[in-house]
C-alpha cells in the first residue's frame, strides 16, 4: 500500500474518531471533573468540524507534495498528535475516571495502529527525516494544542451570534 493510501486511511480513522467524540463527548464532559472542561455540543462540534477540515487539507497537501515538504512534516506531526492523543487524554481519562471517555475506542483501534503505520512508512521512505521530525513533530503537536482554545472560542462566538440572530 502506498504512503498516500496509508495517509488517507489514517485520516479516515481520525475523522471517525472525531465523529465519535462529536456525538458523545459533550455529554461526557459535563461529568468529567478535572479531566475535561464542560463543553456544549454546538461549540465542540464546531471545533471538530474545523479541525477535521484542517486535517483533510493537510492530507491533500501531503498527498501532492514532495518528500521533505512542510506538508510532509505537518502530516507526520498530525499523526504523532493522534498517536499521543490515544494515551492523553483518552486512555488516561478512561482509567482515572473509571468511565469510558468518548473517542477511546476509535483512538485505540484506528488512530494508534494507523498513526504508527503512517509514521513508520513516512520515515522509512524518507518523506520526513528523523532529525527534523524530532523538533517538527512536537512543534505540530504543540501547535494543535494551542489551536484548540481558539477553535472553541470560534464555536462559542458563532453560536452566540446565531442565538442573537434568532432572538430578533
């Protein structure tokens, strides 16, 4: 299977993971305590839709870009982020709360194996080099973490504007 096909398979797995979270995580977050700040379904789903669109955009760019491109490193970093996401917060929160955290099944069954497969192949085929990935991968992960509060803010503002428009 080609690296491009593996990348798309991984992205499909991540989109299924996002869908599981979009459906179930907002209700779970209302009782998650310190593990997750409560979030409304509208706000969370807006953030997930935007993040998913960014994931697809990165996958498209990586699919048509040369080895060593920014897109190749963004894709590898995105795979690293989703592999790490399996453990923190999903498995950790599920164990600590003794309640299933939505997204854990798809994280373990899809994101972990497909993310690791993508990372191993992209490194083996020299689409990314390990010395550069050592800093670029964590930079993408940190960038994604930094992006999340902004995505939630966009969701809150969008739905507040919709509610105001509906009240007039």
